[in-house]
C-alpha cells in the first residue's frame, strides 16, 4: 500500500515548479489530487501527469483570491472524494509577477493588495474552505509555503515578506484552534529554489558554488509534514543555510 493511498490532497499553484512537484509527489504516493492553478493549460498538464500515475486528478482553475470559486471547488472535491485530507497553500508571488518591484515607499496600493491577497488571504480562503471536512473527519494537514523573506526580509519585497510572515502567524494560531480535531498546521520557508528547471547561484552553506535548492527538496518536506502526526504550529526553513547570515568566504 502506498503512503497516501485513499487520501486526497489539494495543492494550490500546482501548474508549475514547486506546486507541480508537490502535486506529483502526492500522486506518486497514491493520493488523489485537486490541482488548483489560475493557468488552465498548466493545470491540465499537471492533471494529465497525475492521471498517468493511476490516481485521480480534479481541476480547480481559479485564482486563490477568488473566495467564492475556492469554496465551490472544495465542495465539489468533497462531493467527489468524500473529504480533503491535505491542503498545501503554495500559490503566491511577489510584485515581480506584475513587474512592479519597488522600494516600499513607492509601492502602489493595488500592488500591495495583490501581494497580500494572493499570498495571505488566498491561504486563508483555502484553509477555511477545507476545514469543515477536516474537522468532521477529525483529521487533516494544512501546510503553508512561506519564504525565508518572512524570516530575514528581502529587498524590494516588503509586502511579500509581510504576507509570508503572516502565513507563519496564521499557522501558529490556527494550530492552536484545530489541534483538538487532530489537524496539524505547519509552514515551510524555502530559500532560493529552482524555477522552470533552472538553478541559480545563491549564498548558501551547502554544496558547490552555493547552488539553490530543487523543487524536490520542498516536496519531500511537504510529504514529511503530511505523514507525521505530532508536529504542529512550526515553520521549517529549507534554504541551504542561507538564513544563517553572510558567508565569511
């Protein structure tokens, strides 16, 4: 029997990069997956790869800022699978997605709203949507993908750092509320992770030339948190030691 056979996982931002790797990792271990992404083409591609592994994939094509659609898709998933066991709040991004990275003093209100709503409020929408099912079955795992920006800041991304820090605060408070239902709530804060298969050179204390991490590094950490039953309210930093401080070399 596979690790998550008979379980259902919802992964946001599952069309590419970390989200796709996480979704595929769940499916390789037997879970059915709700593939949530605003990019329909990317979501369909991920879903096809999941189905090829012999499990079910349900498309949820929407922006996590759209609360009404998120709740509708979760209701559909519960109707189809009977429950949602795991939620991975991976969807997010900085003002760079809008090509509007600036100093905080110059940030436009619409940009601040986009970053906060996509990262923090989107995670809240998804968590509120899946919690009734988890509470009813007295089991569940919610995993927020935060960032080392939340831990040590990031230049020209004050709004992003604040939103990601909010995701960690959400984890700690929500873990207190739902622990009595055997629901674990945790966060993962990645450092520099490959995008579109490309790994950049970054300041870390691991490996040659300070190479950034892989999407598998994050997916493996997600599966660890999904499997265990006694870690909650925590933030696991996966950054090759980047947040330790400047290198002496």
